[in-house]
């Protein structure tokens, strides 16, 4: 998946992820959870690819973002 994401221009990827995040936060019900889960997968893939290059503080912040996004996704399911 990371190879596929590497072919997409950064601006396009940022816009798509941002729009999915915004829509996931604004839409009600299971559609929002689906969009937030997609954003979570993309961010987790990018984090996993960059992990060896990150400083410990950057790693902690990225893990925090993933945890918060995961909690938001789970709360949208219920």
C-alpha cells in the first residue's frame, strides 16, 4: 500500500485524507466510521513506512494521533 501511496502526488493525498477526515467527523452513523477507518489505515501505513526515520518524540505524537483517531472511529460505530 505504501508503494501505491508513493505514486500519488503529496498534495492530492493530503487533500483526499483531509476531506475524508472532515467528512468522517461531520457525517453521522456508519459512513463516518468507514471514512475515519480509511484515514486511520492511510496514516498508519505512512507512519509504519517512516518509523525508522522518526525521532522518539515524533513517534509518540504519531502514536497519539493514531490512538485518538481509532477512538473516534470506534465511537462513531456505537
